[in-house]
């Protein structure tokens, strides 16, 4: 994971709910990272240990998001 990277991730909340989210990573700490979540349309903090899978989003040059 890199700062300003756009990724899709599977995440398990502290209540055990599993969600798929697309986020832009803003800052990474030892045990967590801050990201803009496009599902919630807000900045969120995620615990790294609760990330189940993460895949970078590959954009084509002519693609508009």
C-alpha cells in the first residue's frame, strides 16, 4: 500500500461485518491507515489487521473515473 493509491479492499468491521470498499489511501501508521472511502463518501480510519484482501485499482489513461 502506498500513499495516494486507489485500492479495492475486503474489510471486516469490529462487529464482524464484511464489506467491499474502494478507497484512496491518505496516510499509513503502524497498525492503521486513513483513507477516503468512496462507499461512505468520507475519510475513515481502518485497522490493517482487519483488511482481508486488497487489490490496487489499475486505471487506463483514457478512462475517466
